């Protein structure tokens, strides 16, 4: 995950005031544009809403004072840039009708970049996992995408993107669909980030924990000041019914998840191409630093050119009524880094299997629960409701239920009609210990007894009990250290970085014991150790379920990530920064360089 930010004062000032349609300032420019022509167009721009807004921000001198020669020169550069862009790009059009027209391209880029901090992600040229869909999706016609807003001069793009994703998710969840707009200002003022930038991950988690007020109850007030407004606590927040946050990297994952809902995504937005965009499809010309967040709302094809569509937070005078389209199908993290990272509240939890220590699958048959060979049938596909803590089987849509038989006094396990108030149906999925624990009776765990024909039951919980090793087929996790660093992947090598670094989500397979990562825009690389000695190399390698070098097991008792093939060896940070982790003999007790926290993103506790 990266910290993305929006510049203050000028940089993202396609603000509230610009929602008034202005006469476009189009450049019919050649390199020998004379000063009189520049002055005439500059004066027209000054009188436009864009120029008036720039003056209001102190970016221009008073109209009673002659124009600054430096601003005239910058405006001429903008006109020439726009003309050049319109000649170079056949699929998009560009215009000087924006409040940045009196800044040079370098000033605009520098202004955006200097308002943020700790931005480490760069768009990557990798061309993996290409989006190839031939269909189209456009959530703007669903009634579940709120009107384009304007963040003004505050660096709150992350808040606008996260709130927009929640607005759409809440609408899609309601029956009948009802769109309610929520408070970007509350998230900006009260949540993590303010006007200096933030990340959607923290914004979503803040809303999940605290709820969010409606826009009417807590309107946006940071349009014309980059100083974060004081947090107000007078409104009544609406509870957000989501607990699980989905994350994606790469075009292919963006495409797949857009079929379900709109998504908050990152991109690079400080280039002249983005600054002067008016319409069409951007194909190239972006910068490389990720510094902005938007809402992905769909994809399609126009005149044979595939694109992704995004809702920006710069008002309706920018782009296509506040929207922008960027080329799709280039692979990796996409045009302008559009798929570097994406987050969204999961409306429908994903399904999974329940795998036992001996490789069997737990399945339902006429309400009874058994263990058998995995077949991927609906009887063995489960999903978890993180709000009610219920495990629901796909076959009969009933919930896993452990009740005490009145005659025998023993607990029995079956599936039963789901009832959120029924304590017998509340479970905790403990991915670190690979067990499923009862929430109402916390001393009991799901248990499979091989001496009784693999009977599924509940039994007193014991650590490292093979009968109680019941794991999810795949689980999304993050692994972090004693000093707050996260295991990430990128450019073929794992490393530990701060939260502001690269995506830190791993997919742990409890079927083949691999740790798969989103590496360079693709999801096909696994944690691999091929040198079974102290200091042995640990790197990312194409995933292969039969590759013994890719087998790992997390030991919840010690916090160590142990190699399952090279027994006695563990993942080791090597140094406190963890820039180049390696394989090392497992210490007992585990020292700080081998002791990690396993945090489930799929099943938050």
C-alpha cells in the first residue's frame, strides 16, 4: 500500500468554483505564437472561472495590475504544451481551460509532489496480467455512483475515493437500491490523513470502526483552505456494515473486481497530460510517482481502444464532466499506474473450502457435516459473515451450528437455518493457528476425529492438535514485525518496509502451503527459498504447487514462518530494516528478527 496525496492551494484546485461552465481556452498554437496573441488568450483565461479561481487563491496578481511576465511565459508554455499534446495524442484532447494554466509544467508537478510525504511507490513498466475483457461495465448508469465532488485545495483525494467506494457499496447492498452521499469532510477532519494526504486502507478501516455521517449532516468545507478543518462530533454517523476490505493489484484484478462494484484506486496524476486532460482516452505521457486516488467505475472499448473509466474529485469542469478514461490492456499496473493498488469494501464475502490436516474437505450433506475428498462442489464451499461471525455453506445456504444435545449432553455439529441471534452459529476463524473456534463456547474448537470415520465435532481447544487443524483453502494476510515493518514483494525480491511501501497483501494457500504475492502487477510469484543453509537466498519465483522450495508454515506459538521442506529453517529479517531477508536456523526462543505477527485480512478478528 502506498500513501497517496493531493496537493494543496493550487495543485488540485479544480475546485468547487469551477463547476460553472467556462468558455474553453483552446490553443490554436504554433511555436511562433506572438506575445499579443498570448496576452489576449491570457486575459480571456483571467476572466474565466478558472482564472478567477486562480486569483482567489493568490496565484495571480490583481486584475488592476498588469500581468507578471513570468506568468505570461508560463501561460504560453501551457498553450504550447496543449497544442503539442493534441498533436501527439490521437485518442484524447487537451485544453488550457484549467486553473493551472499560469504555472509551468515543472511548477505544477513539483507543487503536487512536495505536499506529500513518504511516497515510495512508482509505476512499474511490467506487462503482466493484461486486461482482455471484451464486455463493458459502467457503474455510472447503475444509480449507485454519487455525483462528482470537488475536494478543492485540500489534499483529501484519498478520503473522497474511499467515501465514494462506500457510497457505491452501500447502494448496491440496499434493496431496493438507494444512493446516499456521505461526508468526505468528516473522514478528512476526523479520520487519519487530513489535508496532507493519506491512504484508503486506513480510511476504510476508520469508517468500518466509527461509521460515517451523511454529506448533508456534515458538508464539505475544505474547498478553499489547505488547513484541515477541526473535527466536528455533532452529527450521528451511519454504521458501515462491512468488515472485510478487498485489495487488488494489476489490470486483471481491477477488471475482475469492477464486475462487482466500483473501487478506490491509485494513480500518477502530476503530468501535463493529466493536468490538461479534457476528453478521450489517455494512452501515454504520465509521470511515474503515485500521488492521487480516484474511483474506478468501469471499463469498455471506444473505437477499438479499450479503456478503464474513473471518477475524479476535481469538479465537473475537469475532464469528461469530472471523469477520465485511460487505456486498458497494457498490463502490469496499467496506464498512469491506474492499477498500482485498489481497495474496496467487500459486499459479498468470497467462498472458500475448509481443509483438514489430512487434506480432506469439510462438506454438508442433508444438513449433516462430513469430511471427504475435495471436489469443489457447492456442498464444500463456505463463506464467512464477518459481522455475524457465521459460516454459511453454499449448498443449502444454512449456517454451521454446534448445539448441545439435551439427551446426551454432548455437542453436535450440523448446518441449520441461519439466525444471527443464535449463539450456536458464531465462529472465529483463526488462520494463524489453522483452527476454527466457537465464539459462544470459546473453549471449543472444530475437530475431526479419524478414529470415528472422520467425524466432525467440537472439542476442547488444544494448540497444535492435528485433529483441530481446519484451515481455509486460501487466506489473504499481512505479516509484520516487531518494529512495524511489513513483508512485501516487488521486482523479484521480498523485503520488509514501512506501511507506506509497496502492497503487503499475501495469499496463503493451506492446500499447497505457498505464500503468493502481488509482485510487479501480477499475482503469480511465490515466496521461495532454494538454499537450505544459514543466509540462504529467499526470493520471489513463479508459483508451483509441486516446488518444495515454496512450502511454508506459520507457527503461531513462536511467531516464526518456518520452511516446511527445509526443516529447522525460518524466514529471518537479517537486519532490523529487513531490506534483504534470508533463511536462517530457527531460533528457540524466536528472536525479534524471526518473530512476526500474522494478521488476517480475509477474517479480521
